[in-house]
C-alpha cells in the first residue's frame, strides 16, 4: 500500500511546474493553498488525482490541517480492513 498524506501549501501562487512536481511525488492526496490556481495548474492536479482547496484564508489553514489529518487517518483505517 502506498501511503498518502495531505500537504498544505501557503504560497501566493502555485505554478504548473510545481503542480507537476507534486504529482511526480505520488504521495500527495490533498493540496490546500491560499492563492487561486490557474486553469492549467488545476488541470494538472486533477489529472494527477490531487484534491485542491484554493483561496483558503490563513486562519483556516490550521483548522483544515486538523480536519485533513482526521480524514486521512479514517481513510487509512478503512483501506486496512
């Protein structure tokens, strides 16, 4: 089983080349950014199976980090059954 995790990015801008690197890692399942991603970047992430949450306010990042951790833990438990 290939373990995945949520990675949180808080950049102003995420470029298509950065999205391609995330896909190449093969371990990123969820990406949360404060910026708005370009259509090209969104397409790359979508094709790579990465769920994107964009335009997230800085004060929401910590709350979302906790939510993502719980959801991924639940998903791993279900996959292990």
